[in-house]
């Protein structure tokens, strides 16, 4: 098994960068299920799933592109 000591830090930074893009440009994310949007996490097979709100965004999930698709959709019902 190969070890990647800085992988966790790179993943965290990439997720934070994707979230910052979503916050700066909330309508630029791809429309998704249940009135949500998603932005890709650069370098990883994940997306930040969020909903736009009048005063910003609400992040619902950091979701893998192929594992358990839409597992987060129950989170859209709560407001």
C-alpha cells in the first residue's frame, strides 16, 4: 500500500477552495437534484453540494462522484 502523507491536507485545501468558489459565485455551480448545485473539488472525484440562500450558501455534502449517489438528498428537506 502506498502512503501519501500530504493527501489529507491537499484534500482539505481543495474542498475549501471549491466551497470558496461556490460562495463567491453561487449560481456558477451545476444545477443538481432538489434545488441544489454542485462544484467540483479539483484533483479529486468529489463535489461540494450546496443550496443557495438569500444571505449565502448552505453546504449539504462533500460527495464522491460514484459512491452512494445522492445519499445526501434527505438533507434538502430540512430548512
